[in-house]
C-alpha cells in the first residue's frame, strides 16, 4: 500500500509539473525560472529527506533521482539568472 501511495504522488507530481510549465509563455520563462530557485531549494531538501529515509530501495532510488534533478534545476536557475542580470549591466561591464 505504501508503494502505491508513493507511486501515485510521484505520477501526480510529474503531471502537475508538466501542466504548469507548459502553460508559461516564453517571455515569462526566464524570470519565473530565476524566481523559482527558492521552491527548488525546498524540493531539494525534501528529496534529500526522501533519499535518506531508508524506507525501501525504491524510495532511495527515487529520492536520489529527485536530488539530481532538483540540483540541476537550482544550478540552471542560477546560471540563467546570472546571464539575465548580465544583459542588464552597463556596456562597460560587458566589454571587460
């Protein structure tokens, strides 16, 4: 029964994530991505807890996958934010 609940939550999270991201217009994607780093940080903490909970091998594997994906999301968000902020800097800063 625990496996079924965990699998259901996992599938619902995937579905919700795909639906939310697909509805974002391209002009808002970069500011939204940079603003969602805090949420991704919370996701990373939850993934670490899930990976280290030691309930079963499946939860450890799914937790590890969640840690990897959340880390990629956080790092990508910071890189995009850094590049976006660099585009708004003065010309003198860009040339050096």
